[in-house]
């Protein structure tokens, strides 16, 4: 429990720093690196919590619903505190798919709740990470959905191969 408390304290500090940075337009790179590491650490904790919630609720989909409902409330509070809670209409030029992020999130949360008890935390997240890396390389290479193009390099390919090798080792041992 101490580990969860310490992690949540770090996350709260990071979110507070992020809100301050956004408010004053200061975005130091180290803050984002630390935030990425903290967010990565949150995912297995969230999956374990939601897997337990699914047992209690009797359904991975109900667990995803509760998770998103609580998350929506937390995000609303964060936006209010950061002074960014305002409604703006999306322009007609916006692509239709900008509305699908939440839907994809629900598939992830419900899916990881199903995988976690069957594959374990390490294998589930190593496979998720490998899938993310594969997709990320393609998004960077082709600039899908408006992201900046960053060409595939030998280093990225080698890193992805090593990641896949890691998944194989995790699965085997």
C-alpha cells in the first residue's frame, strides 16, 4: 500500500507541475519525460484495480464503465482547478475521428481487464507495449491522424526487435 501511496503522490506532483506549466506556457522536456515514466507505471496499477473491480462488478465492461465515470469526474475537477473547464465547439473542418479516442480507451480498459487474470501483468503489458511500439513506428513514419512525420530509422527498428525479443523471453520464462 505504501508503494501505491508514493506513486500517487508523485503523480499528483506531476499533474500539479503540468497544470502550472500549461498555465504559464512553460513546458520543460524533463517534466514530460518524468510524466511519461509515471504514466507508464500507472497502467499496471490501473489494470490490477480494474481487474479486481471486474470481479466485484461481475463484468469487464462494467468495470470499464465505472473506471471511465470516475476518471471523467477526476478530469473535470482537474480542468476546473487548472482554469481550463470551458466548452468550445469543434469546427466543421475537424476530422470525424477526433471523437473516437474515448471509445478506443474503453476497448483498452475492458480488454486489459480480460487479459490480466489470464496472462499476468508482465506478459499482458509487454504485449501491449509491443503493440504500441509497432503502431507508434507506423504513425511516425506515415504521419497518420496528423502527427508529425518522423522517419523509421535503423535504431527504431532494432529497438522494436529487442522489444519483441523481450516479449518472447517474458512469455517463455
